């Protein structure tokens, strides 16, 4: 059986910290780029893998959620749902998952656990931003 062709990645966003503001910015950019028709990859490594878990445990600076809710700005739950619905690729580094003491059940459905070579293969020549 032939392997399905994956379109080239336009934007790769690396989440390396568990800070609310950085994760929110990454998800905002991912949602906006995907809405504009770009092929987006969100990749978590280190503490940033918490951005790909079902629960938002371990976020620093979570008061940003209250500020955004008060201002009527989309929060992490809405943004994450949007990027999933728009087909953004979600990947996490296997070493980050191990370091954070997580397992596959902690991650959102559809999140791939991969090594760095797989990330680089998928990201290709895409613009890369680190959060």
C-alpha cells in the first residue's frame, strides 16, 4: 500500500515552555495560519508537552486565562479545539513525554509521539518559531 502524501509544512511552531502566554501565542498563530489555509505543525518538547495533554496541568501564569476570558478573547480550550478541527498536525517529543512523566493516555487524541528526526522530516523547509 502506498504511503499517503503529506503536503509540505508551511509553519512549524515549537512549544518548549509551560508558560500560559507562550502556549496561548503558539495556539493563536497556529489557528490563524490554519484558517488562512497554511499547513501547520505544532510540536511540543520539554515542559511544552503539557500544551498537548488533555488537562492543562502545570501551566505557569494561568492568570492569563482569566484576563482573556474577561476581555472576550479566545482561551486555550477554544484555540486548541479550533486547531484540531482545522487539521493542524500535533506532535510531541518522546523525550519530553518521558521527562514530564507522561504517557499516551495523558495526551490528546491524535497527538503523535516522535523523535526529533521525525519532527525535522515533517517540518521540512517550513518557517519555524519557538515558544
